[in-house]
C-alpha cells in the first residue's frame, strides 16, 4: 500500500499530443513544446529527423508498426503504444522484444440500471433494484473485463506502465476521471491517464489527488495554457506536517510573573 503523503510527493510527468503543422501552413517554431516530458504522436505524421529538431527527448508512438516505421527504431528514447489490447501488446513485445511496449486501454464506467423486483407477495411492495453488475464500476473495452482484472492481468504480463484513457471524461470535457484513477492507483504499474483535461486547473486537481505517473494532454491545451504553466499545476502542494505544541503549565507561568 502506498502512503498518501508519498503519493502526493511524486511528480506527474506531462505528455503532450503532437500533431505537426500541415504542409500548407506557415512553419512554426517548436519552442512551445519546451518542458514537455514526452510527445505522443502518429509515427506516420512525423519523421525521426523532424522529431530530432524538437526540444523533447522522448517519443510515444501511438499505433506504430516497427516494420512500417523502421526509421524510429534508431530513436533511443522511444515507446511503442498499442491500443489493441493487452494480449496484442504482448504479441508485439514477443515479436520485437528490444522495444519498449506500453498498452493503452479505454476505460468506461458502467451506467447503473434498475430492474423491477417482480410481483409482490401478499401485501408486500414491488420495487426497483439496481443491477449489481453495473455497481461494480469501471470496465475496459479490451475483452470487456473489469478495470481491476485488467490491471491484474497487465501486472502478470510484466508491463511497467499502463495508459488508461477515459472516453467518457473526454466527451464531458470537465476534467480527468479522478474517481477511476482512485481505483487504479496503488499497485506496481505506472499509470498514465488521459481524457477530459481541457483547463489548467484540471491538472491541479490531478496533482492534489495524486497517483498518476503521467498525464496526456492535447496540443491545444498545451498551446493555450503553456507547457510551463501546466507543469507548475502538476506540482502537488506539500502536505502539512504535524509539529508538537508545548503548552507551559500554570506553575511555570506563575514563576515568570
């Protein structure tokens, strides 16, 4: 079990989704990316040569294929993100064991539904009962298993990091799914979280909650708020420490009169 104070003292890394400018647009300076810990990108949309010119050392290739994207094999700080499930990520890791593979899972919360209890017996009352399966909470689209089962399986398969994306939070646009994170943290996996962060304060909320090794934000937020300000928001406040308070006795006070 991870101590609460220890969790809050950990630094959450900032990963920025990067989409290079269109060929028809004016060339932009990459200075706005300075300070990001990694860039999430489509390897087909950015060449290794272009990435080498950016002020970020680590690339997270979403949907990359080592055969098709062979040029990226020469990039030392590179992670290959697979969004096709845990088992498929394992198969790719076995085929290319020298690469860093990270599974990305889509997480959703089951909507609570109710069913009628049936006809009443005698003078009893009929009522609606919540579906216990829905109360279990979060599930992942991969094999339609519970979030807890997915985390256990990812740990058994030997992954060090797991990216959890909430499409529901992404659609709402009102902040990251911190309730889901509460269920996922505390284990050996480094949890990356995404979906729903559209304002700087949403990262501040994440910092106060703790438990995420990294957060992935859209390039639009990074441009508007500024990477430096987003990183500042991710610095959690140091928890207040308890200091002993010594209260003098009445006899001691009387001695000083």
